[in-house]
C-alpha cells in the first residue's frame, strides 16, 4: 500500500504533547515494504511547526532540534514535483476543492500516487473524500 502523510499527521507522530493513540495505531500498521510519500513542502512545514512551538514557549530550541531525528526515522519519500505545470495543477485543485495550495499539494500527490491520505486536517480530509482518495 502507498500512503501520503501531511504535516498534521506527522506532528501527531513526533510531538510528545501531540501524540494520540489513533495516529500511533495507524502508523504501527504500516509495514516496511509499504511506501510513505510527502511533497517537498512537508519539510518547510515541519520546520515552521517546530519554530512556532519554540516561539510560543511550548518547546526549548534544543528540544525542537531533538525531534528532527524522529522525522528521519519515518521512512518518508520526498516527492520533488515542481514547475509551472505542477503549480497550475495545484491552483486548479485548490480552486476546485476550496483548499490552500499547501493542502492541494498533499491532495495532488495522493491522487498521483494512488495513495491513502493520512491527515487530521478536516478541510483536507473532506476534499480527499470528494476527490476519491482513501483516508486512513
């Protein structure tokens, strides 16, 4: 099986105060031979999430840095789609499904890879259901 993880799902996996049993249960069922894809955007989003946690005083800077190895352990494959045609595709999806371009990147990737989407973002989950993408 093939999966696409968004930043809300990954944050729930690696942040000590964001963990939940449902996320852990889903992740624990994914086997070594299954693929997990993320758009390149994910790495910027995770950096921003960690920065904001430090800025808000939820984590110390060193603690945020300490979470980065957990990202490496997730076996994520970064999709490098880019360019004008890709941007046009994201704009169309964002417009058609009332999403931001960031969420459209996850939707587009899950559709292209014929993957199940792992997300806790309600708007993205609704768009995925309308687009015919299986949700985990």
